[in-house]
């Protein structure tokens, strides 16, 4: 990371750069290159009534958009579309990615998650139960 930061500094492109990582490690790399961070964001974990959050497998998909533009209900709909044979995981991932205006959402990873994690045989039943339970509430 230090080498990349050094190259970016030398190129002087006039563009902001976002670096993610463990704060101390990132700060150490910035110091080696002679840069200082402008803004730092810290994750404080998950607070509040976590029972109201979607399941972990759904969260794994929706949190790929840092602006929370990918709806848990849309993921559930795409799961149903895949299970019904109307969409492939790749097609469903493209629909989900189109919701992320910052374009950080990774459709290839989403397709993999939809195909392996969410739709794996041992999890299909639990997803179906959760989907039907959520529809009732």
C-alpha cells in the first residue's frame, strides 16, 4: 500500500483517495509517504435492536453498498426469482448492483453469494421460511 500511495502522491492527480484498513497500519503507511489522513471513519459495531436486522446472508449482500441503497427485500425477491428459474445469480446480481449509485457494489461477488451461500441446499429451506415469515409480518 505504501508504494501505491507513493505513486499516487508523485502523480499528483488532484483526486481524493480512500484507503481502508486498520487505522494504525494505514496511518503508518501514510507517514512513510509523507501524507496525512484527511478524514477517518471508525466502525463502532452494530447497535440497537439487532433482531430487526436481516439475516447474515442477506446482510452480506446489502452491505456491499456503503450507502444502503440495496434493499434486503430486493435481495429476497431476487432469491425467489433465482429459485423459480426466472433469473440466474448473475442476472439477479446485476439488478442488485443497479441500485448502488456509488458503484461500489460488486456484482461478481453478489452472484457468487447468491449461488453458493444463499442458495446452497442446506440453506434454501431456512431462506424460504424467513421469506414467508417476513411476508406475513
